[in-house]
């Protein structure tokens, strides 16, 4: 290759990497996220059955007893399309919903999403092991 073309290609590569880094910094693609699912059912309750996955990762089926936790970490992909969903099954109830969507970063960026599951329903808090200011995601008896 001609030296001018090589230099131009190298310059464009560096420019595109800088652009990608700027986008990543703005959308916080570079930040690591953590998802926690806490089983907060009373002692001796029936177990919680959980299956979480994304397009690229499948964590399989898990059985959780009172006090147990599922945790995973990840980064949003370059395209900003990362999405995780879970199925929660307890007694005769089955609930499925998205637990993380990359677009949520745009307006209110959070590093850690903590889902608290108890005999009333599923709640969302931010940070590790939250105890107050939980948002109700759903109740088991919702149709």
C-alpha cells in the first residue's frame, strides 16, 4: 500500500476509535453493570425457580431457597442493544420480564439493579442489597 493511504487509514482508525470512546463515555457503555436477584421469602417457603438469559448468555435454570442470591456482571455492548430477561416461578405463579435494557442508561444511569423477590411480589432497588425505596415491579397475584 502507498504510504499516504496507510497513513490515512491509520488516521481514520484512530478517529473512529476516539468517536466510539466518546459515544461510550456519553452512554456509559464502558461501565460495568451488576444484577442481583435476592430471594427474600420467609424461612421454609417453597423455593423460587429462576431462569435468566440474554441473546448471548443463558444462565440456565436455578432453584433458590430463602436467603439465596443470583448475581451477574456485564457491560453494555457497543451497539447499545444489551437486554436481559428472567422467568420467575414460585408455587403456581410464573412471571417473565426484562430485568435490564441498555436504553435505560440514557435517562437514569444505574450500575447495580437489585431485584428483591418475596411472597408479595418482585421489587427493584438500586445498589447492593437495598432495603428502602424499593419500586414494585409486579405482584404475584397480578394478572
